[in-house]
C-alpha cells in the first residue's frame, strides 16, 4: 500500500473506514453474497469435511518435503521448455521480471491478477522501469483507474460501489457507453481492454498451483483475462511463491474443489488453465518464451519460526468474508497487501512485527475464520502467537501493560474482583438511557461508532449462583 493512507496509523485508518457509509454498503454487498453462496455450496457437498482434511494433508506433505518438490518442479518445467528463475526476496524477483521485460524490448505488459505481484511490489517496479502496465482483471482495472491498492484478495475493488465504478469508466474510458447496468460496464471494459491484449509485448500472471510432476502452472479465473494475458504476447512470465506446489495434477484438482467453493461458492471456475512451457511446433498459439520466477519472500523463514501452517493458505478469501472486523473496516484499513485474518498473520512476518503489531490485536478471536478455512489453518492460534510475541518482546504499550497488571491483581483476588465488577455495573447504569449507553468515560473506542448495551443489574456470577440449586 502506498500514498497518504499508508502514512496514517492503524487507528486513523480504522476511523476513516468506519466514517465512510459507502464503504459499508460495498462491503456488505460483496461479502454477504459470498457467504450466502459458500454456505449453499457446502450444504450441497456432503464430502466437504473429508475433502478439507485431504487438502490440509496435501499442503502439509508438500511443506514437509518442500525441497524435494521444488527440485522436481524445476526439472520438469525446464524439460517442457520453461526458464526457471529463483528469487529470495521481493525486490530480487522484481529485478528478474524487469530484466526479462527489457530483454524482450517490452514497452507494454498486460498483467493478470496476482496478490503475490502486489506483495513483491511488481506494479511499482514496472512503473519505475518506464514499462506501461495494463491490468486485465476487471476489478484490478477498476482500482488501477482509481489509483487504489486492492482491498480484498479475490475482489480487489470490493470497496467500490457500482455507482462509483460507473463514474470511473465515464472519466477514463474512450467509449464508455451508457453504463446503466453491470452488463454495460463490463462491455465498456471489454472495449477498452481488448486491443491492449493484442498489443502487449509481455504477459505476466501469477499461479494458483504449481504441478511438481509435470512442471505445469495452473491459473484460475472467471473472466478469461488470464488466457488473453498469457497467450498473445511473445513472452509469458509467471511469478509464484514456493508454497504453491502440489505433487500432481490429481492433487491440484482436489485443491481446486476446495478453492473455488470457498472463494465464490461455485463448483468450478469459468477458466481453469494449465500452462506447460512455451509454444511448440504445431501449436496454433502461445508465447515464444515462458519464464517462471519462484519466490521465497520469507516463506522458509515462516517454516523456521512456527508459521508453517500458514503456508497451507490457498488464497480463497473465505476468512475475510466471515471476519466480523474486516466486514466493518474493509481491507485498506489494515495498511498491508493481505487484509483480514490471513493478512494479520502474514503481515508481521512480511513487514516486521513492530510495524504491524496492531493487526494481530484487531481480532475478536471468535474462530469463524478457522471454521471456514478450506485447509483448516488455525488462524486464531497463530494470531495469539503473535500477541504473545508482542508482549514478550516489549512492544506492548505501557498503558496496556499497566491495565493488565491491574486486571491480574483483581483476578487473583476474587472477592475484590466481584466488588470492582459490581461498582462498574453500578456506574455504567448512570450513563444508560433507554437501555443503551451512548457516551461514557474510558469507553470512547466503542461509543464513538455504536451504542453500548446497558449491562444487567446483577453480574453473571450473581445470576449463576442465584439459579444454581443449593446443595
């Protein structure tokens, strides 16, 4: 993320998000629809539980034998005619991609949506190299016109309402048309982008899966833009994290069943494509050069530092759609490439814990993210692990430490704790009006955006004892 929003604190970004009424409308429209579709897909799939266990086991097996499958993938990819490059970091990966583009004499590149590209800063690297970048995914096209970073890993333009998109297209498209419906807006984007596919010198894509036993790359889209990005240009560049590996095509199909249902609620995407090397003799189309850039980017460090389970992630976005925090503040408030629960685990590793310590704390730990994760990543447990590190490394503020010290003292003295609780309930009653508290000292973080329900007159322990039968 860049610009003025990045320079704001996490609290300031959250305040801006909560104060934006259109943002809440946009988030509710998309995430609500996604949750409904996913629920229907899972209800119609009695084998989800066993498929989820299989997906978890496939990913854990690959992670445990990552060196073996990386060597196998490289060997088979090279055998198919691909050129394989290795990058330890994001900047190194960007240098490799830019060098390939320059060698090809590229002035324009088309790019299919890839969160890894955002992670390594590829859009900025291409801009600095004076190479024109054309985003071909519809949502990425929208945010490129708006100058925004993605706000969701599946729907990057989730923060925009269709009314705002219509305004953007009117302002930037050469032939926008009437734009009185979603279909008309899609047609406008098609007219704007179709010629750019054919004029591009290089096409850049990500990868949903890397198939070790064939050296193939699997991409999954619903618009067909990935195929138009990777086929017409002379050069196709794939950027992929090393954790994207699966042993075989059969394993990839098992993972695809989980990915698509969790992401969009469909049984299969419109376009599932396996790219295997450059154009061969007799092929009617395809790139003359096929490059694969394999990126570590902190992934081996995650293995070493107790975050191996996070490498299972297949980037479906289900945890974002079900997160009660994300659904209130959206993706930009997180200030990082990856928002929501999965981002709150990944970002401290990618950007450093001191810079992102607010993210693991921006969670209620209600566990919905783990319940819907198609590969059973224990996200609440990993978030608690980051909170432990924040505390143990002294990154927690003095105020919070003093507050916990007071709470600990009261918790170790039950009689005093009950007295303090009763006094707090009595004081809160003074600020209640009609059963709700609109303002109260020390509660501004809550009451600034919502009313607090008045607590019961009797604390929970008192009610519990009153209802329990006497011995």
